[in-house]
């Protein structure tokens, strides 16, 4: 016992001992109360019969109503002890379990941890004390257990001598009934026997009733049956009306207030019959349909079938589809299995499904030429009753077929057209998409092709923005069709000077209208040409010297040229003009000088080297001139321009200068003459002589020469002479020779050239003559050619014999001058074309050519043909696949290959193939 003594608690002079063992309730009260020991302990020894513990209820029994409240008394009797304590609990099982119901304190008690215990030490009076407490039963019926223990103590401060005991565990019954089956959702069939089950406590016999109207009225099943059986076999009378609103009520046969009703309704099924059969029907694709069957009773299982085969998921009294298909057609019925297991099958119902009208193809928008006819059409599938074409939403009289033809198309026909399809069987109508009818717009230029300047070797593009209904494009150069140039944009790569010219674009409308653009002029900026080279110079130290260059910029402006002088191959800083001047020259300035001339295309020309020699002045005669270049300017051919005293020669030495000759050298030196000078010439120191020169041009264009002075001077000098020969006031031409190439005898070829008046006065053409009657020319309507204007001359050639022609066209003017144009051609027999029967004649011109060559073929019929350009090695340079028209067809080869690169000069052949027939034409590029 010593292990327990340390738990003693002294309160005044009383000590109550609490000892806890391993049992669920083994405790005796402490002085302040203790719970959890309702079955006693071993700390005070064994239970002692000297202490009597008695449990009683106020009503004398232990069966109670749910939720009722009862007072309990625990009486403790022991004549030999002074004090007493107790512990009582009401549990869900005899051996303990959990607390149940609600406890409240009474005499000498308190509630602690869900149990009853003494509220402080209680004095035994005459050896007795009655502890009381109240208990409220739970709301659910059942069997529960009340357990308790009390301790009578001697008040000696220890456990020795104390006497404890317990009362017999008492069962408590909370009376009641709970319906188990049926409790909602069951399907019972009339005439069958079913088990009604329940749970009850404190009831001997039960009364069982049923309701078919959800408890509004009750019918007796049995007035009394033992409760303890928990079940009753009920044979459902055949007269019971089937329905879903049934409930069971079970009551205490001796106390009807004790009862329970099924929580939810259950079904009673009687004999089943089909009151409404599914009906045959028809529908259209895309529309809904419904099959239904009506059966007496409830709780049945349904399975719809189509053509005898179950339909997956169709397990309701109705079967419907929101959008029927042709595959839904067939015979439908429904198999019904009642809740009582009876199977019946409905009558068959036929469903016919028709194809709703729909457009297999929609009408499409059409555009036509004014006066033409167009057809709008659609393909319709499915069931339809009538068709109606609409124009801007309004019916067109008589337009009731799947196609509608508009003849003699005019502006009033331009509209939105639709086709309406009406289906009476499917009770609907559909309308096609809109087909717009329009008249093809005439071709027009939104923006014209622009004139452009291109760099030699580069690439340019000519293009135009267009509008309207256009079937084809065709570019022309100088009025000649460019083969293969059939898109809105023309690209020319690797530009050469021969590409320069006048270009235009032809639009060919779908309705046959043709329209030409404005002329776009292509100029080619070629490599600069140095017209005057810098010349060698000899100068003394401290003198000044100037080198000059003149250059032209073909196809560009001369002020676009830039210059860079170099000495011995190295750039000279800031020397970027056409001339370079060195003031007070010294020996280190001697060297070889060049100038690099560049245009905006970065094309470069480099001058010849000009050597500057720098001499030391060691005495002797020395020549100095006042100018390095004498430019006579523009002089008309046949005229002479004199420059007097423009050149001065000075002897800057200290001895007499003896000039023995003055020479003028160069290919055009004959155009320059020194006048009134005889040799030798003696020039004393620090004196000068003047020279007079004449310039008489012998041709159009620049003339150049170099004047050198032979003398005893210690240095040498030279002067550049230049002058420009211009026409002496008569007409000029853009070419000197017209080459017609090979021409078939009795076939006519036409070529053109221009004459121009470059002067400031009117010139009249007085006569045009040609040396052969096989050539003819156009007569000028107005023979007077105003200044700076041009006229076109058309020359035709109709050879009459097989030979080579070398003739002259002469144009005489009122100034007594005559302009001559050479005419060359080669006449051939037409029999060379016997191998291609459908080609009547063929010719090429000009031949030889410096640029493009035209091949003119005359066809009897329209047909496919091919022209291949082949070099002397048999390599195909370019191929044209064409479709001829009856009559003249012209193919223009621009001298380029498949990569658009210029081909080499030489002899080429045009292989002309029609079907299996091939003929050739030879021509020359030069």
C-alpha cells in the first residue's frame, strides 16, 4: 500500500484515497470528488459487504421514454464509518463504453468528466447518506447501463480500514421503434410476400400499418405481433392500388405514441398494361423526332429497339433525337420490364427519314463582258418542292430551275443573286450564299511606269499599278514587242547601253480592250569616257604646273562626275577637281600622275599616266607657255576658227631660245594649223612670241591633238589642242545604216529611223531618193523641220530577186546638203520554208544586229510553235514557246540567254519548230 500513500491528500481532517487500476472504472471518491472508478479498486482491499450501496429510481423502474428525465438515488450504509463518497456513470455497454444521455447534479453530487461524483466529503448520519442526481434519456431508443461504486472511510488519513463496495450494474431501457424495411425506394409487387423489419426496445408487441397516400390515411396490417422478432411477413393484397406514395408505420401495440414511419416512400406495382403505343412518323434530316410509350404503374425498365436491335442508352419511356439522319429510318418498338419482372413489348412504329434540302454546290459570283451571257448555277440534294432565283432579294419571274442564264449582260444586271429552295415535306426553306454578278472593268493604269536611269551592269525594274479585268500584259521597247515580258513588272539585269530606249506596257482586257501606258524612257549611265587625257610636263623648280582631264558621263550628267588625282598610284589629298595645279614645284613633286573619274553608278575610268619632270635651273634657254590647253569650242564642219595670240611662248632662261619647229601630232592633227610662222625663231631671255592657230573640223565630235616645240631649251613643253566639230547647219540621223537582214522574195519588211534638225534654223527636205526600186520610203507630210525637232522616216523593202542589196537612201535639204543612209539586205527564196507548210514566210531584221533581232513569221493557221536560239556549238541560249495568230507574228530576241545575261558576239541560228517540222534562220550579232 505504500505506493498509494504518496497520493493521499489531506483536506481538513479527512483524507479520501483514490487509487487507479487498469480497469475502465475502478475508483473511489476523493474528498473533493473523483470520476472514472465506477467499478471500484484494489487500493483499499477488496469490496467490503459492511458497506451497502443501493441504486433506485424515482419511478421504481428502469424503462424510460426517449428524452425523459429521471432522478436516481445511491444510498450508502455503514454503521462503523464516518464519511462516504461515490462515483456513478451511465454507459453504452455493460463493460463501459461511452457516456450516454445527460447527467445533472443532486444531493451531495456534482458532474465531472461525464460522470457523477461526490461534491466534497459527506458525513454518514446514523451510518447512512443518500446521494442523488438526474439523468435525461437520449432521443434514440436502446439499452444502456448504469454502474457505480461508493466508499465508507474511517477518517484516519489513510486507506487502512476504509470499506468500499459497488451496486449491481443495472440495465436501462429507452423504449422505442425504428422501421428498417421498407424505408424508401423499394419496389414491391402487389400479391407478393415481403418482410417488414424493425428494431425496438422496451416494447412487447407492435402494431403494423401501411399508407398508399404518403401517410394521409393508414391501413392495418396487424394489430399485435411480438416486438422481439424484429420482422413480419406481409402478403400484399391484390386490391392494393399500385403507386409510389407508400409508407409503413410500426407502433407499440400498448402505446401508440411510440411509433416510427418509413423515412421515404416505396413503390407498389400492380398489373402492367400499355395505355399509349408508339406512333409511326416521318421527319427530315436535321430535324427532331420522338418515340414514346405510356405504361400503367411505375418503376419499370425500358429498352427501345430499332429493327429489332437494342438502341444504346434508350432506356426511358421516350426516345428522341434532336437531329435525324437517314440512318435513323426504320421500325421502332419498346421492351418494358416491370418492377415485378414482367416483360411486355410495344407495337412497332415506322419512322421514315427524308433528306432535307441542301446545297451540294453553291452558286458562285460571276463577272462578264458587257453584252455577253453568264450562267449562275447550283446543285441541290434532298427533298424540295420548288426553286426560286432572287435578285437583290426579289423573285425573278420564271427563274425557277437550278440554273439562271443572263443574256446580253448590261449594267442593270449587276446585283446580288441567291437561290431559294422550298421543301414542303420538310417544312423548311433554305437560301444559297450570295453570288455577285458584275461587269468586267475596263483595264486602266492607276500609276504609269516611270522613266528611270540605270547603271551599266546593274538591274532595273519598270512597273505600273493597274486596275480592271486584265487577261494579259505585254511590254514593248521602241515599239517592238519584248518576247516573254508578259507580267506587270519588267526586270532588266546586267544593263548595257543597248538596253536604253522607250518602253511601254500594254494591258489586254478580258473583254478585248487594249490600252498602252505612257512611254517610260530608260537611260543607261555607262562608264565615264575620258575625252582629254592629261599630258606629260617638264618644269623647273619653283615654277607652277597644271594637269587637266576632260571626261564625259554617258547617260548621266557631267556634274555627277567625281575626280581623284593620284601620284605614283597613291591618292593625293584634296585633289578632287578636273585639274590639279602645283604651285612652286619642287623635285619631290616629280612622278607619274593619273586621275580616277567616277560617276554615281560607281563606274570608274582611269586616265593615262602623265609624267611631271622637275628640272633644276642651271642656266640656258628655257620655255614657258601661258596655257596648257587651247580649246576652240564648237565649230561647224566646213568652217574655220582662228585663235590669234592665244598661245605665248616665253624664254625664262638666260640664253637665247632657238625654236626650230612646232609640230602638231595626233589622229586629228590635220584639223589644227599653225599660221604666219617661219622657223627658226629666236627668242631672247625674258621675251616672248605669240602663235596663231586655226581649227577646221573634219567630222562631228571631239578633235584632239598635241602641239610640241622643238628647240634648244633645257626643258620640253607641250600644249593640248581640242575642238568640237558640229554639223554645219543641216539634218542628222540617229543611225547611218538600216539593215533588213534576210527577207523572202516578194515579202515586205518595214524599218524606221529618225532625222533631226540640231540647228537654230528651219531646214526643208527637198528630195528623198533611193538607189533601188525594191526600197520605198514614207513621204513627209510637212518637209519643214523646225530647230531641235525630229521626224520619223519609214522604209519598206520588197525584194524582187535573190541577191545581196547594198543601196543608199539620200535626203537632200535646202541648204545644199545631202544626208546618206546605207540600206543593206539579203533576199532569199521562200522555198526554204517548204519543211514547215503552215509558215508562208519568215524574215529576221536587222541582220547583222548590234542589239535585238526581230523574227517575223507569217502563219496560215493559229497553232503552237517553238523558237530556239542556238549558238554555233549547238547550245540553246533561249527558247520561246508561243501560240500563233493567223498572219504576222513577231518574236524579238534581246541578245540575252536563259539567265538574262548578254551573249557573246557571233553567228546564231533560230530553230523554228512546228510539230515535227523544223527550219532555221541564221543571223549575226556584232
